[in-house]
């Protein structure tokens, strides 16, 4: 369940956004696709606090500011990457990974997300007998516990309200071998619900060249790729990412003129994370967000949350921000969502089901 403090915060933000009392429930009721959400960025504040006081973490967390760090609503990029190790130290064993997966799905279900691509970095931890593969199995156990449809070509099952796919992330702190292992794992588990590979992590860390062999292998195998791109200024890396032609790109905030034109020419769909980009200061303010330029240029875009737990947001709230700051109507938001079905990494059968859901809503 959403915590009381998060609900209050969302309500007050909605008030600040001047979204009418009528519009919020409509935005919430709208079917939505979430294509960019990190598992450990989805963890509820209440769960983190619960785990922090429990016996769940064998690794000592000595930070006396832990509670204030967890409770903080407004974090810079640096603070976000300070919090992730804390979250990771609390979500180490298989049972906790299963729990946070189930809870993340429950939160997206409450927000009427009908298709979710959840991404996470498979982790190894000898202390807990965890390998990258067993970590992924623990995530699947969370899918099972939440009762969602996640396997390729899965028939719609009674009482299962959401289609979910898993993307395996390569963290920019990892080496070439670890990146290769993640791609291999994604390939091995492609029929079990793993639909693609993502490159993410602190954008100030790591060299693109380290990940290129693994990402090239993914392309050769036909594993769909999405890359975090341009969170900080790095024109060379952006050019090389575009040259690889991934299926999607995340963020694209800090692009120079030449790279911006190359992006528009490429037609590569962009995962837009409004709150995340402003909070992490990749974009100076909501009004200056490049979403407007991409949307007006009819470039394929999809609204996403990135880390709804970390940024105390939801997809409904991101839609409300798009409505208020960029003047999108409910119909335009719904049409944008329907278009994004084509940017998912789902199989054709699932895409057809999703088109049916959006067509019903459009009527
Ligand atoms: P996990 O992969 O489930 O552990 O989710 C947390 C991880 O997602 C972080 O350690 C980062 O590697 C990545 N991540 C979350 N938010 C961002 C972001 O805004 N930029 C880049 N990477 C991110
Ligand atoms: Zn992200």
C-alpha cells in the first residue's frame, strides 16, 4: 500500500499542479504502460524503514542519518546515488527481492498500469548464496506472487490484470565480463519473461567502451536494448549510443545540437522521466524539459517514472505533470500511451491484447 506521507505529498503536488479534482481520477483510471522503472527505485519508503529496523540486513548500516536519508522527498542526482547502496544493503536476500517485486507490481496495479517493463541489475552476493540467475528467479517469484502474466505468448488468465516483462540492467560500475554475463542471462531466460537489456547506473562512472562488446552481442542475438543516454553532457557517448541503434533510449537530456538532430533523424523512441530529470537536475526546470520539443516534433515518446519510490511519484502524477506543464489533454495522453505499445519489447500477441485495452478506453 502507498504510505500516508506519500499520498499526502502526491495530493499536495496535484494541488500545486492545479490539476482539477475531476482530472486526477480520470488520469488514474486510464490504462497506462510503464517502460522505464528500476526495481530498487520502486521500493516503498515504508518497506525500507521496515527492513532497516529488522534483522534482514546482515551488512551493518551504520549511517545515523539513515532514516532522514530514506524519508527525504527531494533528492539531487548525487543523493540518489548515495541512497541506492543503502537500498541495496537492505534488499539483499532472495525473499526481500521477491517482496519488493510483488509490492512494486501492486503499486503499479493500483495506478492502472496494464503493461510493465520492470528493469533490475542482477546481483551476486556470496553471503546470501545469490547468483545473477538466482536473483532473477527471485524476481520471477515476485511476479508469481503478484499474479501477473509475464511469459512470452502467455494467454490471458482470469484474475491476472497486468502483463509484465523483465529487463536486465548492466550497471555502469560493472566490468565487461559482468556485462557479458547479464546479456547471456537475458538470452537464456528470453522465454521466461526477460524481454531485453538496459544500460544504467551513475552516468559519471564507467566508459562506454567497456559495455560495447556485451551490447553488441545483445544486438547480434536480437535481444532488445534500451540505454540511459545523455543524463550528463557526453556528446561522444551519445553519438556512439545512437550509432548502435538501440530499440529505445532513456532521458536524452543533455544533447548538443548535432546529437539532437541525429536523435530526431533516428526515430528511436525516448523514455521520458519528467520528475526524475528535474529532481536529478539533468533538466533545469519542468517548463524547460525537452519533452515538449520531442512531442511537438512528433518524435516517439513514452512517459515513465524511473524510480517512483525514490522520487515519490507515480505514472498518474507524471501524466498530471504533462497535462499541466505541457497542456496535453486526456485524449492526447491516451493516444500517446497506445502509440507506445509499438515501442514495447513484448511479443505480437501481447501487443494485440494491449491495443484492445486502449481501443476500449478510447471509445
Ligand atoms: P536495481 O537495478 O533494481 O538495483 O535499481 C537501482 C539501480 O538502477 C541503481 O543502482 C542504478 O544503477 C539504476 N538507476 C536508477 N535510477 C537511475 C537514474 O536516474 N539514472 C541511471 N541509473 C539509474
Ligand atoms: Zn533510469
